[in-house]
C-alpha cells in the first residue's frame, strides 16, 4: 500500500493548492469571510500539507476524513470551501473504494503481480 500513500499525498497537495486558490476567487466574486475566512483557508491548507507527513500512520485515513469534515464545516464561513469539500469528498471516496478493492484482491491473491507465470 506504499503506492497508495503517494496518491493520497498528491491528492492532499492538490487539495491544499485549490483551497488556497479560493482566496483569489472569493475576493473577486464573493464573500471570503473577512480576515477570519482568510485565516481558516490558510490553516486548512497548511494542515493538508502537514498531513502528508503522517500518511504512513495507521490513523492517516481518519486524519484525511477529519480534514474533509473541517473543510465542509468551514463552508459556513466561505461558501467556496463547501463546494471544494463536496468535490474532493467524492475524490477521496473513489480513492478509498479503489484502495479497498486492491486490498481485497491482494488478500485473495488475484493481483497480476501475485500470479505465477
């Protein structure tokens, strides 16, 4: 599952970058929640980057889900964050379903790398 950690790290970095870009969009077109909204966006983006360090831990999936919940809850302050939380929530759901499928196949010995020539 080491390869999956790389995918999770890449997704978290991408999510952090998109979260930071909400500052540009909301300042032009909508309410960014004022100074508190800016701080929330910066803290969430920093937390996503820092979370990449802990993806090898057994509780990493819970950390990622917790960040998604925080992103969704901060949507009450900055509406664009709720939209991002829904979109990236779907991405994380798909990734976790793929991880579950690979783990099931690995346990059953059905992966191509586990087949005898």
